[in-house]
């Protein structure tokens, strides 16, 4: 990242998540479109962490790459299960020094796990590669794999299909976010919210009934 920030041909744009689940900000998809319109043909989207909610970024990129460290333990691997199923490429980083044997083991484990998954984009079978950012090893091979993936998308028309499906999903995601923002900002909802939340927490009103009352208050304010 330090090298990229100094490169005149690169543009780095931070997008604070502001509490948004999914590992990316709500306006990240718009930022990607703007970068493409500006002529950038390689766009990297980095999420804020690791967890099931991080899979949201898969709906806005052409290739979903998972970067893992060796020796994470069974608990961490379990957390990543949902992400592994969506990954087009898995890179095991820190494959150097004392961690190299652990990196080889992680590569074998992820490769075995991927054998049971069905291809999600054409005939592409996700690959697992070892890289070392410290020693700059395996990076060229990773880039070559990304190029092969890109060529496959275009040869099979998967590129257009994936982009179309992403645009559809983000339309509904944006609508959900906008509706929630407007509902919570509504004066009628704000007047009912505190009292209803207390009743729900005390078990005097069901969550469903409270939600219906808040929705009715919002719709009433729109008439």
C-alpha cells in the first residue's frame, strides 16, 4: 500500500465502513464505477476484517480473492467458511521462514476443502497459492492466475452475467439502506421508538408487532 500511494499511476481512495456490515462502505460500489469511468482498469477493494459479513464484497468485484495467514487454527478456519465458498482465489500469505511449513499445510487443507464446492463462475475452479509479501515470492504466479480467470470470464460470457447480477443485488441493497435511513429519521417513528423498544425488551410486545407499529407510523407520515 505504501508503494501504491507513491505511484503516479495509482489512486487510493479510503472508504470508512461507518459501521456497515459486509466489510465495505455503502458507497463502495459507486466508487468502483467512478474509478472505471476514470480509466482505471485494475481496481482492488480491501475489506475491513474477516467474518461472515465480509462476503458482501463478493457482489461488487469480478474476482473475489481471500488472503489468509498460515496457522490460523480450526476456530478461525470455521469463521471463514462462508468466505471460502465464495472465493475465486485463495492466497496463503507469509509463506516464508518458520511459517513456510504451516503455509504448505494450509494450502493443502484449503485445496482439499475446495474440491467439494461447485464452480460458481463458469468452469472456473478456485485455486490456492502460497505467496510471501516479505520476500515478494508467488506474486507473479498469483497475477497470472488472475489473468487466466479474467480471460475465462470473457470467453464464456460470464463477465456480463456476473456484472448484471451484481447491479441487480446492489439496487435492492441500496433500497434497503435508504428505507432504513428514512424510517429511523421519521419523526413519528422516533416518537414511538423508545417506548416500543422498552416494551419489546420487557416481553410485553412482540418484535413483529412493534415493527408493524413503527412501519404504520412511518407510512402515516407519508400521507
